[in-house]
């Protein structure tokens, strides 16, 4: 099993775009017991990846609870870098 942060980054290489809630839902089966699989920690990982040029923001909206959801994607170069260093 790879570290959670690696799994988060790899997830973005498998989808068109995702928000933190999508990531949590997708990884819950394998990483559900991890304390770091929470919205605050996932958002932090995503924002770090964005700051490092691996992900980019695509859009935002409000969820059913009127909380902001920001969607990101791994652009071609970012996905290539992620896949180069994080293997399945």
C-alpha cells in the first residue's frame, strides 16, 4: 500500500477532475482507517500539489451544505510527473 498522499496524487491521474470529497469517497475503501483521510488534510495535500505545479484548479461550486467545493485536475505535464515518480 502506498502512502496516502501518493494515492491522492495518483487518483488525479485517473479522473478528468475531482474535489476533496471525490478523493475521500474514492479512497475510503482502502484508506478509510487512516486519520489523515479527512477533508482538511486532503485539501492540504491537493493545495500543496497545486502549488508545486502538479494539479490545477478547474472549477468550483457549492455542495448541498453550502460549502465550497473546488475541483482540480492533473494536467498533462503534472500527470506525467506523478506517474513517473509514483508507480502502482
